[in-house]
């Protein structure tokens, strides 16, 4: 039987309790955050820390692997696994291991003033609230190129976004002439889809001849049409890159307007695709939505032809293999962004978001209304 949102939540709660119970008082102080605040807007008040997220090698907030004993580290990975499909977990574990590969690519020489810059131990886990209790609770796992954000409300998994994975290098050689490409399918399918479009549709799908430097929405708490600055991709007080106040996307003015996120999606809709292209679009969606267990993935939504009709593909940059490029898939309750631009087109970012309920904002609001309603005028 397929997982359900409640089954997955139960496994998450058991794994979170086991990890928290293994920690001493000092570890727990770093590992435990306040419960999600029902009725609070994302990014505000007591919920500001839970809804602050990063995908750079900065302080994500929580307890790092370095601060844990091996047995605790194992329990932490058990919690991470509880929120992922098997394929999703293997991909996340591979991304963590790429820190060692990237260190070699850079000649083991990059120095940002800390003991190790490309560090597979600098991944953070934090639990918000009491796992398995009656109140909403959640957890966040993140580090360089990983950000997993999960919320449980009324005993069910209510949100799994933002969900970010990256790969640097995006492609690495393996023995026997094969290549390690943790996110390669998401790149190849999208390119095949845009290159299969007829000329008129392709002209509408390709919004700009050059790609942005990064995903357009950046690490915003809420998806909106605004320019994310490079400094916002790093927690205050930690290392920030040069040109920190420049746009993270490298876009300004007309180029930014061409790629701006708008309520009405840009590009070519699923309704305009033929049967083969629609199947390719659905498979592309699965490379993102199947990161999480079946019971909580929204992938089944796209069994409905009307839902697939509403998904739009937009592209920027060259459609030729090996050239810098960006794409996004946008529709109701869906924003997927991909970019592969840097390090000789060998550095990929791939994020899945739900603009309506990232971090579970709408579910928390409904919970608040149901369980904390204002008293009636008669004082009852």
C-alpha cells in the first residue's frame, strides 16, 4: 500500500524523537527551534527562523554533523530519509558527498576563513516544535546545495517545500567511462522537450537568449517578483561573496522583466503539446515531485489532463547541450526552476516550490482558524 501523509508523518515523528533524545543539553539547544506559529505569515515573528532558508554553504541554522557523534549523525540521516523517497535520499546523499569532489576540483585551495570551506560536515538539522504532539511541528535540513523543509499539521505532512537540490560539479567522471550526474535527467528531459517544440512554440518558450546566473526566486521566503541580492543568499555575519549587493541572477531592467515571475505563467503550456511531449513534461515533473514519498508527493495531481494543461515551460539561454541555460515549470501551486551556468556549465541548481503554501502557510492558517477561533461577541 502506498504511503499516506499520516504514515509519513508518523515515521518523521519517530525519527525526530529518536534523534532529539540522543542529544545532550547543549546539542539540543542548537537542534530545537520554536514550534511553527499557526496564523503567522511566513517570514514574520516567531516563524521567521523556520521560514528562512539557504542553499549556499552558509549557516543554515541547527546542529551540524560536526557537532554530533557518529551514532547521532546516523539518527539525523534517518530523519532526513523519512522525508524522502529512496531515489530522493540517494540523490541528497550524493550531493553531500560532492563537497569532497568540489574540493578537489578547486585544488583543495579555497579559503573562506574557516577550517574547511568545502565541508561535508557543514550540514544542519533543526526540529521545530514537539514531534508527534498535537501542535504543528516541522524540521529543516540544509547545507550547500540542499534545503529540505517539512511541516506536519494535525498528524499529517502538510508541506515539503521549498525543496532545493544542486550539484557542483553537475557531472563528474567515474571509472569505466561513465559519468556521475545526480540531476542530469532533469536537465536532459527539459532540453529534449524545448528542442521538440515547433518553431512558433519554441519562440514563445525561449524568453531570453541568455540565462540568469541563478534561479529567479532565489531563496525568498515567498515567491514574488523582486530582485534577490547575492547577500541574501548568505546568513548575516557569515562569509558573503564579492559583489554581494548585485542581483543573484545577474539580471537588470529589460532582461529581468523578460524573465520576471508573474501570476500568469510565461512560456508554452501543456495544453499546446502533443501526446509525446505531454508525457515528457509529466516525466520531467516527476524528477522533482518524486523527491518525496508517494504519500506526500503531488505527482498524482498530474494524472488529470487539465492539471498538466496548466503547466507552462519557459526557457532562457541556448538549447544546445553544454551551453548555459535556465528553465522553469510554472502552474497552479507549482514553481520549478533550474539553472546550469557556472563552472563551464557544470554547476546545477534545481528547486521545487509551491507558491501558495511554501512552509505550509495556508495549512497553518486553517489550523489556527479551526483550533484558535476568536470568542463570540457574547463572551462564550
